[in-house]
C-alpha cells in the first residue's frame, strides 16, 4: 500500500496548558492545531484530494516546545494513519473535526 499524507495550512492554534517533559528536560505543550486541508504531500504527486475534503478544517493534536512550532499559515503534514482516518471519516486521538 502506498503511503499517503494529507497537508494543510495552520489557521489556528489552541494552547491547552498540558505539558510533558522529555528526557532532555524540555517542556512540550499539548496544542490543538486547526488545519485547513489543501492537498496531498508532494511525495504523492498522483494523489488528488477528494473535493469534499478540500478546504475542510480539521483538528490536529501536536506537542510544541519551540517558538517556531506556534506559527500560523505554515504547512502541516498529517501522518499516514491520520491521513487514512480523515479519508475514511474516522476521528482518532490525534485528528478530528
């Protein structure tokens, strides 16, 4: 099976105030990104996003530590399992709408 990854633009970031600390002592905050789907990643040029998903806004759970993690307007790529969940209309712990 081909690995497919949807992409979109970050339009909003909700900071939850929940933190985890990694083995290096860095504090990572759980954030919920609102991502407007645009297309598949460039690595799958033959894939075409279904029309009903283009422009759809989804929520993506990620952990943020550095200032560049909190930028709006940047491209976010979903993991393959998240992509398949969106295509199937099945929310998960890390992607929902």
